[in-house]
C-alpha cells in the first residue's frame, strides 16, 4: 500500500526535473538569412532614435492636422499602404513600426524602461511627435495599435486631438495575468520563448487569412509585405520580449476619461477582435461615432480602403 504514494512522488519529481531542466536542453538554432533592418528598408523609409530605440517610419503630406498611424500585432507600416496617400490630402501623415515589429530596431539589452512595455510603446508616440515638432495629433490605431493610441491619449490628453480606432483591442487580453505572467518571466521560458514565437512563420498565414473577410483577395505582394519584417535581425527575440512585457492595462475601466472625439470603425466580419467589441466600445466612450463597414474584416484600411476613407475624414 505504501508503494503507490512513493511511486507517485517519484513520477512527480521526474516531471518537475524535466520541466525545470528540459528547456535548457532544447537546442536553439540561430536564425538563418536575416539582415539588419536598414537593409530591408524602402526608398521612402526614414528612421529616428526615439527613447534610445531606432524607429523606422515614413512620412508624407504636410500641414495640419498631423495623423500618426499605429499598426496592430504582427503588422508594420506596410498595413497602411492603401490609405497613406489618401490621408495625406488632409495633412501630415506619419506611419511607423512599433517596437518589436517591422523594421524598427529590436534591442536585446537596455537600461531603464523596457522598450517593449506598453508605457514605452505609448511614449514612442509622444517622442515621434516631439521629433517632428507636432504639438497635437490625431492617432489612428488598428487592433493593438488602438490600444497604444488609447493609452497615449489617457497619459497625455493635451497632445491628442482625436482618435480613430480601427477594430481596437481594448477588451481583449484582460485574463492574461497572474500565473501566466509569472511563467513568462522564468529562465525556462526565457530560454525557449524565442523558439516558440518562430511558429508565427507558419501560423501567421492563418492569422492573416482570419483578418480578412475575403482572404482570396490577399495577393502574393501582400503575403510578401507581411513576411518581409521576419527577415530582420532578432525579430524572434523582439517578439518574445514584447510578449513577456505585455499585460492587461484595464483601459476599459478608464473610457470615461476620454473626452476627445473618437471614431470607432470596424468590419462587420471581424474574427480577431469581435465586431461586437467595437460596437460596445463606441457605446461606452463619451464622444464616439461608430462606423461598421459591411463585408469587411479586421483590417478595413487594407481590405476596404475606400469605405475606410469615407468614414475617416469626417472624424
């Protein structure tokens, strides 16, 4: 009778050792064929060191208002390609790659604030504005870029004239806390994390298909545009550090503080951030207008740019 408890303890001990030691035994092959981000840049690419990080951006148009475009998770400046020039008819347009994405530098060591943290992400918005002597801007944020836009507006309401939130991820991710965050900080997770995020090389295709109402319209050029940043040095380490630094922000509890004009726009077939979440957000904001674009998914500025532009200028 006493053998069973002892056997169970032995099995548990073996499992514990495997969990503690196993990740350090997994080989982590180096990425092959990556390049410094600047070697992947376009002719109209620019860069600036903001808060100690070299940030890739593009700029077009002139005058007021100034519009800053913030892409979502796994995207880059490329995702705004269809609307950059149309928006530039109204003023200065700056689109940039948020830290951990696109062709922005992925620092592996730093002192001070974590460059992948939500606070740093929001601070980059203000640093980019300061670098261009922009006192106030309209922030246009898609998905997680909408999250950063809202955080920046809450932290510095005097600097944000209005918000255009495109399928914003405000209510998502609130449960990713507690034990999950603790596990992400362990040495074991830090060891194998970059290897795990490399799976986006394959899973990213499925995510992009889900983001479109009609994925058959995704051209080879669009596939290439999304995969290009995955050729940048240390993209896996940067994405892993971003994942570790992410946490629930509770922005949905602070929506009443946003007194500025807000346009919330969403596709009626958003399978990433449910359409109903955007409808709910517009109803909970004090000064919001809602536009639901028919036959469109999570990225209306890409899939339905004409309908997007019909909504955006009047915000």
